């Protein structure tokens, strides 16, 4: 009997052991030729547990798509897989080593124990070529693919963390020119979750070395003491991609090594992919290269940046523009020199940047004044069927305050438009005569820019020209003119009232009702429009009767105040009494349904205009 019980208990024990996959995996690891660690995917996923050794083995033959999936799984785990990955670094296959190193980098500071092995890998010059699949998506092995961009947390949670932040594998964009479009971050990604390394195209010469350098940069601060010397040595490497990645990695680990000259060298390199990648890492919100710029910039930095303001890659231009902005007044000499550059795009951006410096850049006024007659404009290159990112907006924009009007745009990318805007922002009144001449330019955008600059000086010579632009056939010019006319106060009303009065006949409910509301802002100047507003009181237009009643009450109130202040002629008073008497009659008709407030305003205004005391 006891023997039967013993056999039964043994069977229960064996069954329990086999039912537990974790214990089975542990037993498999014990007899495996290469150690394995079971790891689970990110939170919320129902995938079965993965075994590190199996995934690492698959790296040996995986094509680029499968390789990306494997590295994703290794990067997303919550388990401590660093020891297993370190053992896998002993593998002689360069494809395995590079994939493992990439996964280690994605584990960020948890992978600090791997730093010595990654430093050793920096000397591995073997060629690691990832197989490219042939399929409709990948028509030829000679054409590299473009996987999704990397999104890595600034600091990866520890293995005990409850939340997993995704990490993605290293990118190798195609050699096609221009470089591929960059994907924007999702709403769930914050600025601190992005740490993009420079990404060489295709299968680069030094994939192993570059992957090791990138991994060290992703590990960050824990790698600083050991990795700084070999990364500094890599700054002199003949491979420009090795140098750029070393520059990025040294900035990410916080090394006290001069880096700005190396980044500028990459930004001016003959290889368009290298220039694009140098721009990408500076633009990335997680990059520390802007900090390097602030610490190391000298008198020649701005001149170096100016040389790439005419780059064919809009991202490179944008980053040079941003870097020059960050330099502030230190960029002033280089920007003044750039005003004489042969390329319109350079003069265009230099004028904008100088304007953004404000009064501190008044020394640039003598060089800006000739640009008011500049006929140059930036014309984006033809795409020839390839994707070219749109050029950045080069017009100056700054927040509006109650005392300021919005800055005009420069959609035609005319050099002289940005020069006029810059002169208005610099605040040097010696520019006024030239701006008065410039407001007579035959281009409406130049008229708007010169009129705006004069208005910044408190001058109104541009009013008649800008006033006529509210009738321009191009809607954008109309909107710019309307915005600017509001800055002239009462003097702009004679141009604004007819514009909005004409829109009272619009069949578009939003346009019509917006015009009604706008007319209430002009006080006595809207007196001649009262008949059209009165007609709307008895119309069946959507919401217009109610809006018209409210605005008529405001115009009646403002007209009465103007009479009391002596700002209304006798003829205007009689006109107002006649008009508002009819308005009040409609509002108080037996079947009329208007709010009490506008009725009271019209009645009170009429009484004031008639001289009746309540």
C-alpha cells in the first residue's frame, strides 16, 4: 500500500513539473549548449515566454525584417537578460555579435556590465552583412530597406519596473537621395524618450564597430569612465560614420571632450546621408549636442553653420538655422557676412535670424537696407518623383500681444520680404525712408512686410496700400491685410467696414455671422451698415437674426457715447436716430423674440441721441 502511495506522489510531482513551463525551460537551459534566459514581452502582450538563447541563435541567419523582430523582443523584456547576452557576445559570428550589442544598447543603463565587451568590440573590423530578403517589398538584395525609426527611453526602467517602455533596433536607412522621411513621435512618446544615434545607410563597412559605439552611447552615463578614451580615439577614425557616432556617443555619456568641430565636420561632409544624419541627431530632443554647441562655440562656429544654410536637404538647413538661433548675438558677424551670400536661401535665412535678434542686431541695418531691393527668392528643387521634405517656413513669427499685430508671412520666399520684416524688428528708425519707398513695391507680400515694419515704428504710410489688399483675389493676402489693418486702430476702419459689409450677403453661415460680429468692433464706423444688419433681423438665415440684434445694440451704444463725447456730427446723429428707430420697431414687434439686453441698448442709445434723460 505504501509503495502505491509513493508511486502516486511521484507521478503528481512529475506532472506538476511538466506543467510549469518556467521550470521546463530552466531544465532545458541546464542541458543546452548555450545558456538561455526566459524573458517575457512587454506588459499587455499575450505572447508566450521567449528564450534568449533561441533568439540569439536565430540572429545567425535572420534577414533584416526578422532580425528587427528578434532585437525588439530582446529589448522589450522585463527580465535580467544581460548575463545571457554577455555570454552571447563570445559568439564568433559578426551578425550575432552586432545584434546582441544592439539589444544591449537598447537596455540602456541596465547593460552597464557590457561596457568592457562593447569597448573590445569597437576594434572588430569584420564586415557584418545582414541578408536582404527578395520580395515585392524588397525587390532586390542590393536595395536596402527603411525600417521604422528608433524610439528609446532616455533611461530604461529596471527589470523590476512594472511598466515597459519599447525599444527598437538600430536603423540603416537607404542610400537613396534625399534621405527618407522621418516619422514623428506618437502622443505617448515624450521628448525624453528619444535618443537617436547617427544611422549609416545600408550595410555599412564598420557595422560591428558602429553598433558597439551606439550601444555605449545608449548606455549613457554608466559607460563614461571606461568608454571615454576609446570613443575619443574614434574621433580620428578615417570612417566618417564611426567619427559621427563617436561624437554622438561621447555627448550622450557626458564626456568632457571637445566635440563641436567633429559634428560641424559631419554637417558639412560631401556625403548627403552623413549630413542628414548629423542634422537628425542634433534635432533629436534627447540629444546633448545643443549643449555642446553652447559650451564650445567660437567666432568661427557661425561661419561654419552659414555654409550649410543652402544645403539641398531641408533638415540640414533647418538644423543650421536652429543652431545659429541658439548662438544668439555670437552669430552676428557670421550672419552679417551671410547677407552678401550669392544664394538667395542664405540671404533669406540670414535676414530672418538677424531680425530675431532684435535691437541687439542693429549693427546689421546698413547691410539689410540694400536687400529691400533684392530680387532673389528661394525656389525648392524639383523632386523628379522622389520625396523632398517641404522647406521650413522662413517668415518671422512671434507671439502676439494686445499692442502688436501678427508678422506677415513670406510664402514666396522673397529675400526682400524677410529684410523688411527684420528691419521692423531691429527698431532702428534710420530704416524708415527706405521702408516708405519699399511699401510701393509691386509685390503684395513686400507691401505687407514693409507696411508692417513701418507700423512697428508707429508710421502709417503703408495704410492705403495695405487697405487695398483686403480686396486682393488671393485669400491669404486678404487675411494678412485684415490682420495688419487692425493694428492701425480707427484709421483702418474705412477699409475694414466695407470688407465685412460685403460678406453680410454670403451664403456661408459662418462667414456671414463672423462678419456681423466683426462689424460690432468698429463702433460709429459701422453706422452705414445698419440697414443691412436691420434686414438680417427678419431673415431666416441661420443664427444671423440673433447675432445682428446683439451687434446693433453695441453699435447703438457706441454711437450714443460718440455723441456725448462730441465725436459725432449732427448729420450722423440724425442718421443714427432714423436707423435705430426702425431697428427698435422690429425688435419690439408683437411676434419678435429678441433678448432683452440688445433691446435695452438700442432704446437707451436712442434716448441719448434724442437728448432724452431717464
